[in-house]
């Protein structure tokens, strides 16, 4: 079949028509997983809310397992497959390498996702997303995850192959665009992540069918978190790339220093997955030297990389805005930003939530001594809801408002509600994460379905503030679910009922991106000319102040755990 390209009249982007179909199908599959994950999220919230306590224990753990798998694995990775194809084929104006294999990727992931969900909702695989041995799920739970991972690995190789095709056919000049470089970083981390998963999930599957006598629980935890936490580092690399993409599309912004941004991505490749060790800091089978090494000096390089991105993305926006004349005071550039555009508002809220809440709490969790305060408490899901939901999912939502008219050729329905949706979801998730972390700091357990321990021989009296935090988690968690449901309604409604837009020209030839188009802004390389960004410097100072204060407050909390003297 001859390769044809569709030239989008709204963005100037050129889509390989075969890659375009794969992008659409992967994105839609991800939205379906998000729908299941959102429904289970509501049930989890209404059970952990002490005043409601909706589900009995067995149903709660089943639903919690489904929520973790569908949200943290299936929704995210399906969408990332679409992002990989977009960042390689579309941004490089290249044909997709082996599109037939792309369909193998898609259907393997679909079959794997269905198998895992069937195992979970069958009620005999309520092992949580982490599925720690010696708890044992049904064999098709592990087999489903393995098939899903193999499909994702195929998608990564197709992405890498497309980069080779683009280079060989000279579809671009110089270096690959920064957004594509970010996707490449995500892909490299994904290969490491999937390899870690294969090393432990394949033996665990064989254990579940009786071919292996036992699985060592400590080794399982080490290798599983090589997959489990590193999969979130794929998300970080991907959503940072989306921040750069949206800054370029909405503002025509270029990074303050593209070389520094690329170096920050390189630091991700070397050090980011080492943060996986923060889940193991209370494990007695690992040496203190190993724990300190992984969660101190090496992890700090990854933190520095995120701080570089957290500075240069708003800095690029400020530089672009000041170039347009928004130069009054420190923050006119920010006040005059298009806050009614859900593409921008979703992206910027994602950046703020990820940096101020997810990033700071992640460093605290990754400090060996401070980790004792929060390990296995409600603080942990508070942290990763700020990173994965407030950071990654909200960035993906923002990108979707761009892709619906560009990729799916449909007009967004309910534009007024679309303006509100990022704030509803983002602010709801930010507050939910904060009060979850507050409850965790008070000692509320991470996963126990009944914080009151009803019927237990020994009762524990929580302070009233713990019940307040859990009640607020329920209220703002429901608000967040409503925000997520509104996004699904807008997106699915737009695909089904939105006005059809001009699909553009179909051609067998590649053409250069129009010079002033969003496509040209995203695919170009180079740094911003205007580098004086006082507003961004002030925001960076605010982040640093918040981090220092919160970090040392937790040392004070630690000093109060054991009263001496």
C-alpha cells in the first residue's frame, strides 16, 4: 500500500494516514480504560470516606485493584502509544515504520487489558496493582499484563524504527525536535521498564500455573518496582514533552536553552528510574548503603532535571509573551495568557500541580529517614495522584483538546464546559492530593478499607483532623471524578456529534510545514531570543521556598515521633 499523507489545514501537520488510524485507535482505547478507571475511582473514594464506607472489604480490594491497573497502566500507556506515533511520524513528516506491526501492538494491548480486567472483576485476583508475592492472582491476570507489555514494547520499537526511516529519508534537517527527543526519552525508559516487568512477571505467571514452586517476595518487590515506578517515569518524560508542544502551539514559544532541556532529558534516562527505591526504604532485606545511594545523590540528578523543565517551560512562555509586548511588571505575560483555552489552562495546571505538589512530596518520600513518616500511609497515593493524575493525565487531557480537531477532524462540543473542565479536574485533584497527604502524615493507612478498624480487638483513636482529611478527600475526590467525567463527555461527544471539519489535502508527497503554522513551531529547533524572565524567576523562587519549608517541617515531625528525655 502506497504511503499517503493528510495535510491538516488548521495546524499544518502532516499525518501518515496509516499512523493516523493507529493514533486514533490507541487514544480511544485509552479513553475507554480511563472511563473504567474513573468509575472505580468513585467507588474507592466513597469507600474510604468514613461517613459513607460504600463497599465491603472484598469488593473494595477488587475495585482498588482495577482502579490501579486501568489508570496507572492501561489508560496511560495506550495514550502514550498514540503520542509516540505522533512525535515520530507526524512531527518528522515521515511514514510510519511497519504499520502492520502497529496493529499487532494495538491488539496485543487490547487483549492483554481485557484479560487482566476479566481476572480482576472475577473476584479472585484482588492483589492490588502491585500484586506482591506471596499473594497470588489468577494466571490470566499476569498473562494479560505480559501481553499488554509486549504490545507496548512493539510500539516502542516501531517508534525507534520510524526515527530511522525519517533519518534515512531526510524528512528533517539537523536534530530531531525537542518534543520528539522527549518522546525518545520516554521510549528508552519504557524499554527498561518493560524488561523489568518481564523479568518478574513471566516467572510469577509460571508460579501461578504451578511450574515454579515459589517467588521470593523481596526480589519480587525490587524487580516489580523497577517496572511499577519506572512506568511513571515514562509518564514524566511524555507529559513534559507535551508541555513543550503546547507552549510551542499556543505561544510559538521556544525553550530558553534547547541544549539544557535536552541535557535534562538525558539526566532522566540516567537517573530517573532510581527513584523506584523510595518504595523499598522500609524493606529490611536491603542494605542502608543501597537505599541511601539510590534515594540521595543519584535521585537528586533526576530532581534537578525536573526543575530545569519546570523553569524552562514557563520561561519559554514568558519569553514569547514578552516578545509580543506583554512586558508590564513581572506577571502581565501570565495574566494575559489564554486562561479560557483548555489546551493552555490544562497544561499550566498540570505543570503547577506536578511541580509544587507531586515534585516536592516525591523528594520528601525519597529521603530515607523522612520516608518512615509516610511509608505505606495515605500519603503515598496522595503523592502519585499529584504526579500521575494531576501531572500526566491533566497534560494528556489538555493535548486532547488540540488533537480532537486536528487528528479526529471534529469540532469541540460544549466549548463553555471545556473551558471549565481543566479547573474542575485540576483543582479537585490538587486539593485531593494535599488532604490525602495530610491524612497520611497523621498515619492513616494507604489501602485499608476501614480506617476505624471496626471489630478489631485493639482500637486506635484517630484525631479529629484525620477524619476531616478523609472527609475532604471524599468531597474533592468526587469533584475530581466529575471533572474527569466531563472531559470524557466532551471528548466522546465531540467525536460522535461534533461538527465535521475540513480534513485537508491527501497527497502521496511530503510538503514542508507552512512557516507560521503550529506545525512549524513544534518541529523547529533552537532557543528563545528573549532570555530575561523575571516572572519565571519569581515563580521558581516560590517553588524553592515552598520546598525548603516543607522539607524541614517534616524533619520536625520526625523529631516528634519518639519523645526522648
